[in-house]
C-alpha cells in the first residue's frame, strides 16, 4: 500500500476531537481513506449499505473503471485478452499475476487437464438429487461436497494445498457442470478427454453421448471460451466478496467457493442471464417485437416491479466492455449456426435499440451488460437456460480462488466482521 501525502480529517459537530486518517493510493483508480481507527477514536461506525463507498480489501487482480468502461485482469485490457488468449492463459494470469510463457503454459494446461476427473463417488452423491433440481442447487451441493473428497488439499496454511485446490476447482468445475446437465437429461455422464482443450472438453462432456463420435464445432468452442474469459473475475462483486468473507473464517477453499456459487445464483448477479432469457422468451410468447413498447412502459413503471434484465450494472455506468465483446461473439455464433434471423435475437436487438434511446435508461446510465448477450449465445449453442448461471460459476471459479488466495496471503487479513446501526428495541425485561 502506498501512503498518499493527503490526509482525511473528520470532525463531529458536537465538538468532539478532530481525527486524521491516512489515505492510500492505488496504482490506478480512487484513493482510499483508511478508517480502521475510526471506531477507537470516535466510538462510531461508518454506514454504507451495499458497500457502495467501501474498499473491502487491497487487491492486485482486477481493475474496473466503471465510467470509462474499462476492465483489466492483472493490467491487461479485457479486449486484448479476449482475442489473444485462451481461458487457461487467463486462469494462469489471474492466479499468478502474469501471462505464461510457452513452457509454463504447457505445464499449467497439463496440471489442469490431469485433474478434470472427479472421484467416482461424486456420481452417487449427484444421484441423490431430483432430476428436475435447478443446476445451481446441484452445483452448490457438489462444490461443497468436494471438501469431503479432497481432504489432502484443505490445509489453508499450506501454499501447496492452496495451489492444488485451485487447480482441482478450475479443472473439476466443467466436469461437475456437465454432470449436472447430463443428470437432468437422464443421459450417461461423459468422462473428460485429455487431448481436448479445456473448453472443447467441456463442450464434449455436455453434448456427446457414448453412442457416436462427437465432432467439436470450433465456433462453439471459441464462443464458450470467450464467455469463460469475460466472466473469469470482476473485482469485489457480491459472490467474490462472499467467497472472501466465507474464507476469512479459515474454512476450506471448496466450502468458500460453494458459498460463492450460492451467491452467484441470484438474479441481480449471475442469475441475470437466465432471467434475461426468460424475459425474452416470455415477451416473445406474448407478442414479440410488436409488444416491446408496452413492455418498456412496464419496466419504467416503478410499481410494476419489472426490470429490464441484462441492463444496468452496479459499477459500469457508461458501458460494459464485456457486453461489446459478447455482442461480437453473439453475431459470430448466430451466423455460423444459421440463426441470424432468430426471433429472440431480433427481439433483443429491438429492446436494446429502444433502451439506448429512451431517456429513462439514458438518464440512469443503464446499458446492456454482458449477460444480455451471453444468454443468447448459450441458447444458440444448445445450453438450457437453467444452466447459464452454472456456466458463469465455472468461469468465475478462477477469480474466486485467486481472490481467496490473495486474501490469505495479505498480512492485514482478518476475519470479516462488519458492524451495524442498531434500530431495534432497547434493553427490556421479559414480563412473565
Ligand atoms: N431496469 C429498469 N430500471 C433499472 C434497471 C433495470 N435493469 N437497473 C436499474 N434501474 C433503475 C432503478 O430502478 C433506479 O431507478 P431510480 O433512480 O428511479 O430509483 C436506477 O436505475 C438505479 O438503480 P439501482 O438499482 O440503484 O442500481 P444498482 O447499481 O444498485 O443496480 C443492478 C445494479 C445490476 C442490480 C441493476 O441494474 C439490475 O437489477 N439490473 C438487472 C439485473 C442484471 O442484469 N444484473 C446483471 C449484472 S451483470 C452480471 C454481473 O456482473 O453479475
């Protein structure tokens, strides 16, 4: 942390002492006021629901400039990573701080590839779920259950254990997601195949059957790889903060990542792409493009409770750089699969056109986010809507585990324990 020359001063209007707080500079982005001495000095807490003004940690993994629409992993712009790297390059980068050279890449790819199988007993664990269970319910359970199978990598004070658990989580997530899908379809599980790429292997485990040879479509492989890259990390979002908070108690990495999966499920976070596609399908069933205007009126009416899913972002207030890249992929996939005239895609484009012109959205700086397009891409590939968030979880696992690791290596690391502004009853007696 680099100390700034500036200092922040706080004086409370009741004549109490004036307190000075140090300010730290980041390498880029807003400075932070170090208020750790606030409570000791004033007896007061800060009040910041949703943490809109709070830097919860120091991190060197991901940088977002929401006003500029900039996203960097370890300093590299997402636009370059998305076109010049594959997902495992990005995993290596996020975990280790730099892109791998050829030898490092070969070694890393091999390590991940060698950990893609899951303990056979997990198949029986999975079989305990109902076949119509939501994949995120299944995934939360499966990821948590990994800690019951891989005891040999749960010592968080051992850097080698932390490394192995990171590799295991990254390697096994595609296998678990594909297993959850196959189970919902009543189809046999497809085992990983080591001669395929990380993403190619996932596509095969999803769509192959034992009855015939599976031929990979490189456009589909590339599109999913890009989805993985764009979702790999995103600073201190809700699920990442959940992983850090959960992990701060010293729990094992599988348990901490399971908490992240559970958080991601919500429609305001990773569940947005599923919710977005459901919204498009409903709109399509109720009149399609002709009814977009009416639908938008509902969205703008606060009492309707309807939100335009796939629009808006807590941090990006000009545009989501991932959305631009995803829109490109969306066009590529639809054209390669001969789906350019897909009515849902046309509907999405019409919604986007209206929203980008409508003062309601313009004034509130609401733009399409990555999930507006990623749902359309996944649907075109043949991934069922209910699996979208599980795919997001697969991609985000590397970010979660890197952030968890960073937290444990931080000398200032403490168990997370926010306080509150209490407004309940004051102390009273039980009158009985
Ligand atoms: N549709 C309609 N109105 C909206 C929307 C939307 N999607 N998003 C925000 N608003 C309005 C909101 O009603 C409020 O209006 P007013 O100022 O009149 O009260 C204003 O815009 C600010 O909204 P907010 O809820 O305070 O904004 P936020 O920054 O807290 O919320 C958000 C961000 C992502 C939760 C929200 O935009 C949303 O619910 N979007 C739809 C869900 C979605 O697509 N989420 C995916 C985010 S990208 C994936 C990820 O990174 O996890």
